[in-house]
């Protein structure tokens, strides 16, 4: 498709002014000049390299982290022997904040070039880059030939994990001191096989391993230990309340950071980790399993979540949890401690879980509201704001107390402490053997 460049418009405009003002050739001469310019433009367009003779592809990773720079490259190859004066434009979404969407380069015949740029993603989710536009221009730069290429690549932008370092530090500490690992090997106790040993008078006859006894000719018993590997399930609320911002970040982003921190530590200690995300319906489920791949699966299930601007259906989510995760587990509900939501939705549904599971409720507290409640009052508007902040914090404490009365552990902390306090609470549950 031929494209007229701004340079052609400038040349035509200047030529028209010069012909009409300075020259005395008259009206016919004016059109003669324009005709000459048109002929030159057509010739320039014909001399432009054909876009079809150019190959182009993107060089980019499959995934990125929110806010972290991403290097993207265009690799262009000129299959013809003619040099190409080339413009490249890509279909980057505005929230990817590319350093540039367009680039100009001159590519000799039979040559290959790589142009690099940087993206700074400002939003999570899946971004489909579906088109690259190539434009070649003639030697004079008056007319170009343009072609849109349907080149599809997908960039997945995953949530931030600011507490990664802290989570890995706590994991190393827990491994060193074996926090929460119930290693009692009392004879006859536990359900996980530990070792074979010779029979002693204090052993129970039902623990004798008769096959091993027959092989060795001595009485051999089986030792069992308390089971170490437990189950931790994160229940991530994706409803209306989680769309609100704390420290300029949506609450759901803080909750995702806490989910990743808990998955890192629990998975590193050998526990099975899983995830269920919900709002009015269940959005995604990650089956409980152990292994390093679980953090990646959890990330994959969360990265494209956008809070649903409606009330979350806790009862349906908890029922789905009980159906999918039957084994006794630590269930961590990541939600907001809004009094009306807790009283009307969460508390009526919570007994479904507390009957057979250990339940935690984790919420992020707004440090600005905390600051308003503690600020010194200088003017009357400050007094009203302080009173509202004090009332809001009191409502959160009452909501947390009602949840604790039903048997749930409650973690209500600022965004910089939520993941840390949640991991500490998890380690406390393991240390006491509550599971």
C-alpha cells in the first residue's frame, strides 16, 4: 500500500508557494510544477524497496514481572540485494510503557539487523502483540510502501513479589532449626513409615513386620513417625473489596505477594500447597502438591486476575474448597476485613471450614488510616478525619475478634508486614502441631 510521507506534503507546499508567489509562469505553469512533483513522487515510490522482501520477528521473553524492565528486539532481514530505508512500528499497549513504538533503520542488501527497546509493564495480565507494520520509503523520502504483518506474540506480566527475599530468608531459618517439623518417633505413634528395627519388650505385637522377621530370623518391628508433609491452601478473594488501593497498590496485589511468600516457605518445607481464587464464582484452582513448580503454577493462576466489582460469594467458594480439598489443611483466606462483608457474608460461611480445617484470615491494613488516627490535630477538618480513622480501625478490630471467636486465626497487617506475619503464623501452626 503506497503511503505519502510528511516530507512530500512539505515539498508540495513549498513548491506551490514558490511557484505562485515568485514565478511568473501563471496558472498553467503552477500545474506543470505540481505534475513534475507528482512524477518525482511516483518514481520515488517505485524505487522504494518492497516490504515483502523483508522478514521480521520479535525476540522477547514469554513472561515479565510487573514494573520490571523487559527487553524486546525486532530482528529484521533484507532478502533482496537492494538497500532498504525502513520504518518499523509495533502494537504495544500503552500500559506496557515502551521506550518507543517506532524505529527507523537503513538495512543494506542481504543484511540482518536487530533493534532493541525496553518495556516497563504497569499492569498485570496477558498482552497479545498481534501486528508489526513495516514501511519502506524511496531515496527521496517522499513516498513509502507499507505492509502490516500479523505477527502474534504473547507477553504475560506476573504480579510483583516484593517479599521474596524475606520469604527465602525465613525458609532458610526454618530449615536450619526445623521449625514445625514434627519429628517425634515414638514407638507405635504416627502414620508415616520411618524405619525397621529389632523388636524390644516394650513394642506392640501389631507393629511386627512378619516378612522382615522371616527374612532375618529375628523379630523386626516397623517404626512410624508423625507425618511431616501437610497441606496449605490459599483462598484468594477477587471481589469488589480487593480492588481498593493501599499504598497506591490494589489490595489484591498485596494478597498475591502474601500468597507467593506462603507458597515459597510452605513448599520449601515439604508441605503440599494449593490455591483457589474466587469472587462470585471460582476463577481458578491449583491442586495441592509439593515441588518447586508450585510457585509457578500459583503465579500462572493469578497473573491475569482483575477484581470483579461485585460482592464475593464465600459460601460457594468454601463449598468448592471442601469438595476439592478433602484432607485436613491450613486454609488461608486472603480478603478484606470490612465490617459489613465480614458480618453478612464471611461469618455465616466460615463454620463450613472451621469444623475440619485450621483457618487463617489475612488482610492488609491501610497505614495511612493508621497514621490519620495517630496524627496531632491542628485544624477542625483533621479532627473529623481522625475520628473517622479511629472508628474504622475499631470496626476492623471488632471484625477480627468475631472471626477469632469462630476459631480462625486473623492476620491484619500493613502492606510491608503482611507476608512476613502470615509466614510467621504458618510456622507457629506447624510448631504447635495444630494440623
